[in-house]
C-alpha cells in the first residue's frame, strides 16, 4: 500500500478532526466515507478489530483507531508524509477543531 486511508463518517467529530490534522500537515490521504461505502465498514473492522472510527491505515500497513492529534502528527512525521508547511498542524488549538470534537 502506498497511501494513507482514513475510514470514517462525516457525522463523526473524531473523523473530521483526523481529516483536519492531515490537511493542515499537508499529508495526503484517501477518505472512505463508511456511509457512502457500507461494504468498507467490514474492511475497517477487519483492520482494527473494533467498530470505533476513524480507522487510519498508513503506507507502512500500521493503523490507528481514534488517535489523538499528537499520535497522528507523530506518525505523519515518522513516515515523512507531511509537508514543511504542515508544521503548523502541531499548533492546532481547540478553536480550530470542528464543533463537537476533542483533541
């Protein structure tokens, strides 16, 4: 696998937060909306062994489930997925997050 995949749903605050972190870090990803692609629910469950979302699968085949901002940024940095401009993602504050989400 050569891409990061975020399995989530638009109603999920943690999923919106994950996309925001990746966008701000300049880290590319493919978003799979589980409401639009119900078959992917089983794929995400098979990967994580859980029903929680988001499930983020990285190019190194590791994954995270409901990760914190720090965990996502650490993995983005470890794999060199972000851009230099994405360093601003490390300073995301509560006011920058979508309503109903927590860092």
